[in-house]
C-alpha cells in the first residue's frame, strides 16, 4: 500500500553536499530520494506501523534571495574526528538560475 505524505515549509537556504563535480550535481544530490526501510522505515501517523518509503525534497517555489551553504565538513566515525572536504567547483552567476530551475523546481 502506497501512503503519500506531504509537508510544505518555507526556506531561505539550501545546505548542499559538496562531494560532487559541479553545483548541478550537488543540487541533484540534494533532491534525490532516500529509501527508508527496516529500522529506519517511516512510522505512519495514521496506522502506527513502520512503512518502507522514499523520502525526498521537492521545491515548488524559490525565495527571492536564496542562500546556498556548501556542507564542507563531515564526521569520520572510525577516527572520531571532524573532516574537511576539499572539493572545488566554479559557479557562474549566468548559469545559476538555469541550474536551479532545471534541478529543483517541480
């Protein structure tokens, strides 16, 4: 049985992963679905049972000013320390509106 749940939230910033080759790849990664199953399954508010589902972010409308924060830090659980990601990619102001409209908007 497919259960659909939606929640709308306003936002001013996107926190994007930087483990990619371009801003477009980071945007694509941000909206990519994540499978929730097993112990990590979604707890249905209606029936109270865990359900396998796909969780993803969809953006209907961009704010007038959008802040893009690049997540350049992570945590290495084996070494028990913070890790800085040293990835670089160029962003052109001319291509940014195109990337956002192609990658994010429904």
